[in-house]
């Protein structure tokens, strides 16, 4: 088998190398308390774009951390009379919540669906960041030159928890049957949502982004989605005098450090030829999950569509056994 990363037997034991800040748990506990004090100020506006389908569609706006107005698509079965399960969907880096129609498979099986637009990316959410430093490139380093509370992904992570809370509070939703799901950035946010909202019951994550930044750097893969790291050093620390400090601060938004908080059942799709989110960074997350979990390893695949895996996620969310 071709090898991009460590041998598989080593990957199964790999625990990540990016530093974990000493106050990591206190940081996220404090952040969640801040969220507790943030009134969501929910607006739900009916949308008619699909005609006479089996779903009721809504533009959902809510207030997230720092006062930003955040958007999500919200779909529910038409005429639902009893609390339903729900799935919360997260999109890939720079994208958006996508089309309404591609969520109807879940609605047609009785699920409520919520799909987040990440701040400052391809959707309708507001990015109200007030940060020192670079905003030219992407979000990994946004706010890195200020206090960690200002880092953009800290706010996006909290948006996932706020949306989960909103969905769980809807009268048509059974709060004990909520799933989170996504791939790449979406796979990372599915993990984060389950870590920050322990009532999530099922989590499906595909080749998650935002993990083990220093490992990405050491593999010389700080390009594509991770190019921010290389450009940050080139512009702001060309002699690497703050190398350890930088990766330690990135540790606050490293999802491998949040993984141990997860209480939901987890299904993860892992790709061994992935040169965007390297296999070791995916295993760094998976190996730290202590809840019930299962992985499906695609040995010959990279950062791309995975045959049969969407069907497997669907069965997983339905509670069907393979």
C-alpha cells in the first residue's frame, strides 16, 4: 500500500504533537459560560423555494458569541406531530450550508435538519471580528495575535453549540436524538459540536480539519487549507522566535484536545492518502475519543468523496446496524 504518513499500526496509537495549553479546559468552560449568557434572539422566516415538498423550510438567524448574527437553514417534516430526531450539518472550509434539496433525504425519514453557515465564509452569517493582525488569508490564524478569546474559530466553535441548543429547544425536536455531521471543516465542527454540547447522541465526522497543526507543519503540508500557518510565519515570525507560543495558542482551537469531552457515539471516515488533512491528524482526534466509536478506513483515498460512506452515515443516524 502506498504510504503518505505513518504506517497504519502507528497511526492507530498516534496521540498528536500540537501543544495543549495548560488552561485548555478552563478556557472552554469559561467560553461556554459566556455562551450561557448570550441570548440567541432567534428569528425563523419561512422560505418557499422547493414548492409542494414534504418539508417546511426556514431561514434561521440567531446571535452567537460576540453578538454576531449567525445563519442556518432549518427544515422540518411537514405536519410533524411528535418530537422528531434531528441532524445538524456543517460544511467544508470556505463553503456554505448549500442547497435545500440535498437535505430532504433526512426530512423524508422524519428528521429535523439544521445546517450552519460558518462566519466569514460562503454563506449568510456575520463575521464581526475585531482582531489585531492579518485578515488576508483564512480563518485558522484569524485573531492569533490577540487574546485567544478573539480567535475566530473559537467563535465558530461556540456557534455550533449555540445552534445545537436552539435545535434541542424546538418543540418538534426530541433533544435526546440529535446528531452532528460533516466532512473536512464540517467533520471538525461535528466533533466540536458534540464536545461542547454533551447531549449530542451521534456524531459522523469525515477526514476532520483543524487538528494537530504542528504535525501538519512538520509534514510540510501547511498549504491548501492549512496555508495560513506558513504565511503567518513568513509575515509575522520569519525567524520562528515565537514558534512554540504560536502552536500553543493554536492548541485552543485544536479539535484533538476537545475530543475527550465527547459523550456521543462517533462514526469517523478516515482517508490514508489525504494530503489536505493528513491521516495522523485524523487519528489524533479519533484516538482521543473515549466514547463509543467506530472508524471506516479508506486506504486508497484522499480528500475526496468516499464511496458508500454517505449511506453508512445515513444508517448510523437512523440507528440501523451495519
